[in-house]
C-alpha cells in the first residue's frame, strides 16, 4: 500500500479505495476494554489524548514488551483504578486517519465482567455505568455505533475505518 501523505488539497474521500488493508502498516497499537455488569457497561468521559472530550472505554497505547491484553489491563488500572481479570478479546479495529497526523491505529478490543475495585475518576478519565440501551453514541467516535451493539450481544468482529479528524469517511465491518 502506498502511504497516505499529507496533501491538504487531496480529496480524502478517494483514499479508502486505495488502502490495501491486507498490507496496511499501523504506526500505533492500542487497546480498549469494556467492563460489563449485567446489562450495564462501564464507559468513561475521556479527558486527555486521542478522543479527549468523547465517551469511550478505558484503553490506550500498547507499550514495548506488552501484549494487547496486558496493555488493556494496565490502562484500566491507570485510567479508572480497577483491576480486571480474564479479559476476552472481542475484535480488531483498524483506523486510518487522513488528516495532518496520518495516524494508522490498530486497536484490539476486549470485554470483561470479572473485576475488583470501584471505578474512580483520574486525570485521564471520569468513569460511569451506562445501560446498554442508553449508550450515548452521539458523544462517541462514529464507528462505535456500528460494532459496539453487536459486541455487547457477544459477537466478535473485525473492522476498518477511515477518518478525517472526527469525520468518518468510510467503514467496513465483519462479524466472526
């Protein structure tokens, strides 16, 4: 695949057809971990980093030497002061951002229902429990509305998404 370059005059809407996702090379690896309790999911008001101001799940960059699972558990501990046991991998998301940063993000998504501790606010996140049927998708990344409902019903998935800033330009989603 040809790298997407920082050409501000380009029509970014043409890029998705030119991305060969089988050879796509991410420049960042990250995780998300959704903690479940009955028909509730633990979400956060994200305060810092990519997606600051949005609703999301705890997560973040995978550090050198960490597995995606180890990173997900560490990020939950750091962001909301909760210890998670046995997270289950649910999906893989690939994001290509075509704005100035040209971020190519590979994200492993987990869920877990075994956890200890009370979710606590930190400088990074303000946690809150949310009923599955009241998830504020309008305050989340646009892709979440396509895969999160299925994941919450137990489906595994793979998806590719192209964004220009916060605007989703293109998507592809498959259930496993």
